[in-house]
């Protein structure tokens, strides 16, 4: 999360710093007419002409999902070099550097609590629970920036069906991996670890909520939540917990990291709602990474047609 006193957010904090500085330099040397033609996607292509430096594994047999948006995807370079992952630093550029040696193999995910079949999965077994799909989702961060990413995973409900929740299961709690030796800068993050998140059970079984193992056709980079993360596209990005090691089915609403850290700013639901401002900035508009101008923020991040019924009768200003 951005911690600052301004009610507005500077372009340099929303758009990757390298892109922002190159854009500013370019525009300063161009005529107004020329600048008007290149601002936006055309300018982005000048800044990142096919730039792609990584060492991920290609994922095969991935099905294209009909639930994908047809919006232009955010360039890989931006998505992998502008991250919120406080275990590896609070500056957006830090995780790409500090997480590069993060060990994600072997990896296990424990699933238990109020279920009939508690299980412990290694990563290979977990990835075989259901066919992998590419879901091109909009993703909105509470700091008023957004991305469009081709995530690869399967609906979380495939795992839920396997473990068979009991009648006592009302919520699903998630926990990230944490090791202070592998993540030494986490001590300066200002939040408690391990990172924890949660969903109501009916949210967790919704088809849009996915367990994610990759993006852009390949396995997840460390800084983007390798080897397995949650993606809940109608909620602010901090709900999509990274590097999951534990999933528990519980009766009561579980604690969540940002609600514990700042309960007046981050409540449990954290649905994208342009009508509810963050105490320190407006949520009415957002800036897509790599773009210059802001765009209106959409209620439920544009997924209201699919998820609004989950919150029928709730006060979306109070239950934020």
C-alpha cells in the first residue's frame, strides 16, 4: 500500500518510475500536436518495445476461458516490475530484485479446518486438480492503479469440492509463506506476518475466484506470488494473497492483514467501489499501468453482473 499524506497520487507513483521518466522526457522534447498522438498505448510501445527478461516455465494444455475480458493486456515488464509484495520490500521496484532467489520448490499447501477431507498437496498434485485456464482479468489496486493480466489457474471451487466443507464452514482463511531469513526486509514493512486473508464461503466458490499458478503462458514469477496465489478480480488487489501455504475453512470471519493494520481503511470485503474513497485518496478513477490518463473506476471492477448478487441487501459503503 502507498503510505502518504496526499489526497491525490503522483503519476510517478502509479506508473512504473522508468516508464514515467521516459515519458516525461519524450513529451518535453515533442511538439504538443505530436505528443497528443502518442500519449497512451503508442507511447507505451516506445518505452517497452517487446521488453521481456525472465526465466519462467511454459505451462502446457492451458484452456482459453470465456470469462476473460477483451481489454488490452498490460505489458509483462510492467506487471513483473511494479509489485506490492511487502515480504520483499515496500517500494514497487523492490520485489522483482529481492524475490529473485526465493525458493518455491518443494512447496506444499495444507487445507483443513471445517472440512471432511483435510489434505496436504504438493504443488504438482494441486495443479492437477482441475484443467488450467487462462483468465484475462482486470485487477485493481487500492492505490488507484490497475492492470489487465492473463492469469493461469482454475476456479478455487475445484479445491473446495475436493475437501468437502462441513456445515460449520462459513469463511475461507488463507495464509502466505513467511520466513524472516528469506525475507529479511519484511521486518521494516510495518505490517504483521505471515500475511493472512479471507473470503466468505460463497465468495470463494464463485467461478471468478481462482487459484493461480501462472501468467502470460508461464509459471508465476516470484514477485507476482509464485508458486500459487489467489486472484479475486472484483476485489482490491491486496485480497489476492500471494505464495499460499495454508487454507482453512472456519466458522467465524478470519483476521486479514490490512484490516488488522488499519481497520479504518481496509475492511474485510474490500470490493472495488468508486463511491467509497480511501481516507487519503479518491477511488473514483484509476490509472492503468503503462497509460498516461486516468479512467473511471468501475463498481466491482466491472464484474458487477457476475457478483453483485453476493452482496444483495448489504450497505456497500459500510461493508467496504
